[in-house]
C-alpha cells in the first residue's frame, strides 16, 4: 500500500494498523511531511508495519515494481481519465492479478485533496468507495481499513475462482520506460512541439495502462520504438 | 448503530463520520463516559449524526425496537454462545431482514475489552471481522467503517436478491418480555432456585434469539406462559 504525502501522524499509524489487521505488511510512504513522519514512526506501540515502511521521493518509484496500480478516491470533484471500479466489485480484478502472479499497489492521496491528476496517471484504475453523496469524503485511516478489508476478503467472495491463466502484466517502471522511448520517437519525428511534452507523457501513461500490455508485449514494443528512434536520429537511410 | 460505553471522543466522532459516509443516520450511545461524550458532541465540525445521536442507560433499551441485533468483536479471547457470522458473509442475512421489514442494530463494545457476555446475550449473532491472528484487534473507528461498508454494499453483493417473503421477527424488547414471563413461570413452578435466576435469564435470551420467533409467535407463546403463570399463582384448581 502506498500513502502519498500523508499529513496527520494519527492517520499514518491507523493505516499501518489496518495493514496488520488484514495480514498485509508492505507500506510505502511517498514524500511524507518530515516532522509528522518521524512522530508517527517513533510513536509508542507503532506497528512493525510502520517501522519497516519504505519511503520514496516519488509515486513512480513507489509503484515501479507493481503490475496493477489502483488509485483511490471519491469522484465528487473530478472526472477521472481511468476506468472506475467500485470497491465492492474489485474482487475479480484482484483475484485475476494475483492468479497471474502480479503485484498490486493500492494508492491513497493526502487527506485534504486526495490524489492529483498526475498521481492518477500512474494508476490502471480508480477505485471508488461507494460513499453517500451527502458525506462522500472519508477519514484516511477508515478509507484504508475499508479497502484492505475488501481486498483481504476478495478470494472468498470472488465467484470466478477458476480464472484462465494469463500472462504477467508489465510493471509500472517498464511501462514508463516504454512511454519515455515513445516520447523520444515523437520528438525525433517532430510529432509534437516541445510545449506539448508534459501532456503527451501524461496521455501516454494513461494509454499504456489502458492497453495493459504483458511484460513480453512491452519488451517487443520497446524494441520496435528503439529501432525507429535509432533510425530517426541517424537520419534517412543513405541510398 | 450502537456504541456501548465508548471512551475515546475521537472514536465517537469517527464512528459518526462513517455512518454519514455510508448513508446511515441512527447512532445510539449506551452509558457514555460523560466528559468525553460532551467533548465529542461539541467538537467543531461534528456531524449531524453525532448531534442527533440518542443516549441510553442500557443496551436493552438501545436495541429494544430492533429485530436483528448483531454484536461485533474478535473471537481471540472468547468462546461465543451465539452463532458467529463472518462479516463478508453477512450480506444475505442483512438482505433477508431488510426484505421482511426488520430493524437491524450493529453493536460495538468499548475500546479496551469489547462487548461483555451480558452485552452479547442481547445479540442474535456475533459478527466476526476476518482480521489476521497476529493483529486481530481493530481500532474502533476503523472497525465501524468496515462493518458499515459491508452492510451498505450488501444489497449489491447478495446473490439471493429474491428471497421468499417471511414474517416480521419479534423485537428485542418483546423477546425480553417473553423471557421475563417464562422466568416467572420457572419461579412459580419451582423450576430453579433463586440463585440461578441470573443465569436463567441469560440462557433464555440466547435461546429465544436462536429460535427467532416472529412477532406473532412471540405473542402466542407469551399468552400461553401468562396463562400458565396465572394458574400456578392461583394454586391448583379446586375440584
């Protein structure tokens, strides 16, 4: 599980507690606010989960090894670019990913405003907790508990226990490598002006996650684009 | 939802927030610790749920009007006398009770030790949150959120949407009235010595909730026992 820039040390502790409650161990905290992070970790009775938590500077780094990245949040104030899955319909997706040996990351944004559009560009889907329109915003620690509960019980809920075996999905880091090479191709081919670069990377990320190439697909496409790039940079073939 | 003697005002607030998040409104607090109760209710930004919460002196009073009373807790330190239902298997039970027009209470014990054996004697079943053996005990606010989430999504999970219509269950208060009359019968019939009274009431409560008589059943059985009691107290019929 990944917490992006959490502020409240009580929430960090509560998230760690929920992980332990449902038998999970891996917590990564992205760019925490230092004083509160130290406070949470040094709290009396801090869980082993918290003591062993990773810390990274970016979300990209935190989810680099993962094959299914799930953002969380409410949809009240945003129109998501990713597919939206209701939390109570998540079980088959989780089951399938586990069955093919994937690594899942569940990502929570800061308390105040949740995940940004940039954060979400690393996500394959947005998980929506079905809260009431009158009070859609959940406390972070409680949202974490509800999501982990759903994932922990997914295997005993999922009707489709015998899913067909499918190939391993590409990791987040591998997809980003591909996006980078494609972007270089675009540049080299004069496909877009430099001012569009940021937007292109964002859209590329969304596209690649929507397509969901396997690790092998990704290697192949990467090979192709590297070859094209080499050709583009070398200039037109001499006759 | 019913909270029995909660201590931490943050937990009371978190429980109220979770109710609002999942579209529930009724919170009853049994015998709260006064200073913390006042603090929680007067907190800035306290939810409408908290401001409108009921307060009762006893759990019996809090669940009097309910037809399905569900206690919550972990099973680590106790051997329950009630049927145990795993939280993620609760949906059909909730659906059925709603379909027949019942009123459900979900009961949470104090943070330190949970519901007592006496508290549980008012419950038809004990709901077990499937936590990990290494860290079974959940934070109260998080446990509340997880349970309410499951109940709120029950209708969209339950495969058995077309349950046969069944009769309305007897309310908790009505069952207790019956238990009282049966006990009077036992006394009058010399069925048990006075020192056993407390134990009898406890066992009677468990038995009646296990049997689950409808409102009409309960009225009938009550009528029978009242008649027997009258006869017992009047003495043997004169020839």
